């Protein structure tokens, strides 16, 4: 494993990362109205990292520093007021790696879009940031996504993830295509850790944990699990459950014991 990843991944090569950067795409989503409360719960649950925006990382640096790794998003584009997420026609780099380090980032993330108007711009951003990260010794995550029509197509996801890796990503965030075998198609062609996006709310915590278990079975290195953590009444408990499953080898049933409000 890339030595820089040790700031985010544990010695088992896995990570539980909670993304909280949804406002531009979803607006004021339930569960995220009070950032300090949500961040505190996720930290208490033992998350390895929180992925968030520059402003949240800056304003809540005293809360985050020394307690959890922070991955800062460096790019952005059109919001829910203009376009649906995944159909963006504008997407640019907003901050530098140095900017992120100045507010305490352990790593950074950018989108690598494919098949939409911002494809070339996002590839250019991925490549530019990858070179910056190498100079600073900072790990880069790429959220690699094919067109919306192929968001859960294993071959398209594998191709997108591989291209993002070839342009310099140190680890990948992408969608789960629905089965361990399909997910293994992605992990088998990527020489860097691949983690899945948590996606929309599942029907139950059991479903969230089952998906995480399947990610591991498919060769994945963990999850970026956002709404299924912080939209639950007890985000700390769900985080603990994911940590038990991903790092401690717990079964789904064993991990569920952490969540009294299922």
C-alpha cells in the first residue's frame, strides 16, 4: 500500500470513510442540519476518515484534528439549483492541495466524470491534482463515475476506475454494481484500493452492512458510507457496526448488535 494511505487506511488495508459533502447536490439533507452534532457522532463511532468540503473542514478543524482523518474535496460545479447530479455541464478545480493541507487535510478527493460534458475538464483536474499530491505526499481519491445510464454496470465502472487510476488516483470511490462477482471485475483491474459509495438510504441497517460485506468479498477496501450513517437516528452506532464488520471480521448479525435502533 502507498505509504501516504496510512493516514487514512488501517494496517489491514481497509477504511470506513463517511462522506459529508452532499449539500450542493441534495440541498439541506435531513441529518446534516447540525454539522457539529453529526461530525461528533461519526468520530465517536470510530470512522477512519470524514470526507467533506473545504468550508466544513476549516470551520470544524478543532473538532476534527487529531481525532479522525479528513479528506477534503477540491472540486465542484453546478448545484441542485441548475442541474441534476451526474449531468453536470460545469465542473472545475476550486482549491489546491496546499489549501487543503493548510486546514488539516489528510487527503483530498476529486470527481473523475465520464460521458458527460465535463469529462475532459475533470480528467485534467484529476491529473493536475495527482501531480500536486505527489509533490506534497498527500493521497488522492478519485470518485470515478461513468454516465448515469451505466452507474451500476460493472464493465463501465471498471473502465472508469482504471482510467482514474492511470491518471494518478491513489484510491477509488465508485458505485457498487450489485454483487461481489461484479464488483471483483472492478477491483481486479485496479492496482489501488477500491471503495464503494454508500448511495441513497437503504431500507435497513442490515442492507447497508450486507452491501459492505459483499464489497469485501469482491476485493474491496471498504466503504464511503454517508446518508446510511448520518440519516440514521444513531449515526455513531451505525459507524461502529461498519467498523466491526470491515476491520474486526464481524458478520452482519454480529455487527448489527451495535445498532439498537434498527
